[in-house]
C-alpha cells in the first residue's frame, strides 16, 4: 500500500511484517524519521509492491506465514537484485536470523529493538551507494581501474580476489559470495597481516558510525571460512581473541 502522504523525493523504505501493530509502529516511526514508507503484510505482497514502486531498502520480518522473509531475500538475490535488506527476527530465533543472512540479507535486528538503532542501520546501508552497487570500474590489465587508479587482483595463500570482476577463487575454485561477504573479505585482504577490530570492520564494510551488535561480523566471518575452506583448504581468516580478525597464512 504506497504512502501518498510523503514527498516522492524522500527515500522510500518498504516494511514487511505480518504483525499489524509492529507494521503500524514502524511505519509511523520511519515516517517521522523522514522516510517515505510503504508496507506489506507478507512476502508475496512485498514482491508485488516492489513492481509498483521500487524502494531504496527493505525492512523485512523473517518469520511470516506463506512466503517468509528468507524466501523473499532468496527470490531477490536469485534474479540478481542487490537491494539492501535488513531482516527482523525474534530474539530467540537464531536459526531464522542465520538463514536470512545466508540467503543474502545485509543486516539484522532482533525484536524488540530501539527505533533509533533501526534508523541508524538503514542510513548506514544506504550510505553504501544505492542498492549497495559497487563503484563503477573499467577493465584494466591485472585488475580493475577505479577513479583512474589500477586495482590489482589481491592474493593471499590459495585465495585470489579480483575487485574489478568481483570474483573470488580458492585454489582455483570460484567461490560464490554474497555482496557483504565479498566486501568483508576485500577489506581484510586489502590489509594482509593487519588485525582489524570488529568496530573497524563494521565501519568499513557496513558503514556503521555508531555502536552496534558486533556479533554480525563473527557471523559473516563464519560464512567466509565455510566457503573458502569448502575443499579442505587451510584457514586464512584468523581470529585474534579479544581484538578482531586478520588475513594471514599462519595461526
């Protein structure tokens, strides 16, 4: 149901939740924060609404009847739609949250949450360019060219990352990474041997400039390891306990 009361120049957010009270509360709060808000009560309705008016970002409840949040994200990513998605889940639904992120969601919040944090996370996701599209690049020998500067393929041990093609290979095997997984690995491989804190990674990969749940970094590091080590390769994304993460070939 498109919102006609807000200027079309405002950033449009589509909020999807089958709980009418939650939906009304989020719609009101996000409008007050300056967003144009459309709503949907289910996954199928959300996909139809996106065909009528495309939002800049989705706020999506995971646990809904019919086509749930995971199904919506999976459907969008399957057709190459990189719209930023923040999923919502009950505090106890860890499996739902993980499923949403693995399907390609960019961030999550557990209910109940503070509206101010949701607004901050939305703004952080939107700062990473519309629909998180990569910066324009042109082909160049040995990698990509960004703003006139060549960006070489980055290699650490058995892992090669091509910033221009946005491809990653592990021992020659093409690794299928989500947008956020790619960006996390790219930042880590840009600083081989340097330990980056969770706060630094939240800032550089997610665009957060506020205090947030740093566990999301650990979740995505876990996804990276699983994919990079799928054929028995040694671990290159190492944990430095109490500090953060580093890409290197030795523990």
